[in-house]
C-alpha cells in the first residue's frame, strides 16, 4: 500500500501523464517537482500502482489501446477530400457569346428588371454574354479571360454522410467572417503515434515481432461498426 501522497501522485499522473504536474498537484514542491516525479516514476511500487490504476481505468471506461490506435490510424489515413473539395469550373466568360460575361437565367432577369425599373429603354439593355452560366462546366481552353484555367471554388461536404475515417478526421465547423471553417484533427500527430507504436524511431529498428503485422492484426480484430470556405469563386482562406 502506497503512502497517501504517493497514491495521490499516481491518481494525478493518470490525468495527463505529466509527471512534473502530477507531483505538483499531489503536494510536492514546485521547485523540486521534476526531480520528485523522476524518482517516483523510477520506483517499482509506483510503476505497478500506475499499471494497475490504468487497467482499472480501462475497464471502467472500456477504452483500450487498440481503440486509441485505431482512431489514430483512421485520422492518419483519412482523405480530407471527404470533408472539403477545391473544384475548378469555367469562368463567367468561358461560354459567353464573344467571351463576354455570362449570366444565369435568374441573374439575367434580375438585372433586366432593375434596368427597366429605372425607366431605361429595354432595347438598350446589355445582354453581355447571354444566359446559361453553370460553374460545373469545365473551363474553355480558348477563353481569353481565364486562359483556360477556369475558376476555383470550395465545396463543403455533408458531414451526415462521412465514412468512419472521415468522421475521425473531422473536428467540427464554425462560421467565420470568411465563411464556414472546417476543422480537422492533426494527421501529423496521429502519424507520430503510429510511428512510435511501430518502433520506427528505434535506432537499431530491431523488435521481437513484426510491428506492422502486429498493428494490422490488431486493426482487423478491432474494426468498429482547418479549411475555410472562401466563397463561390475563391480558394480556402488562411
């Protein structure tokens, strides 16, 4: 049985796995907390207590290392295009008559109505490039306005229909003055966890078992059943 202060350290250590902060919260001096944490974590009794506490914690929460690893795998291998796409379509002039600015039917009628409301001559209304604009058409390679490159636009995906991996990557959304901002979990951090699990940072890279085979076997046995919308004609805002 550990002394009360050491037991408190074990309890606090499980909160964030930060030895120094755990020592401070357990009542050890801030000035020596780092050294105290190192000494405590080196004790076999403390190690056994932490191992037992983590086991009990996993049983209470039903959280296992396999589940955490699978979540990291999903984040690292998710395709961000399931959350947001940058699409390229024609510009307003690509298919306009004489490569002039082209409107949709609704835009054409709206502009013409404003023109008439001002008492202007209907015959003098500038039809420009006519009607029929659709942003999903491919760029016209002969267009002098965009040079055949078209215009990019951001298309956000319906988060109700995401795959398991995309749901793991998705971290929420918020409305900003630039549009809707899609937030994603850090793929690099997830990959870092996987690298450590696979032992890819080991200097000699020698392990008793094949880590990749172990990981894939674990995944097979445990499968469970920041981008901004910059507007119709803009790239994602930073």
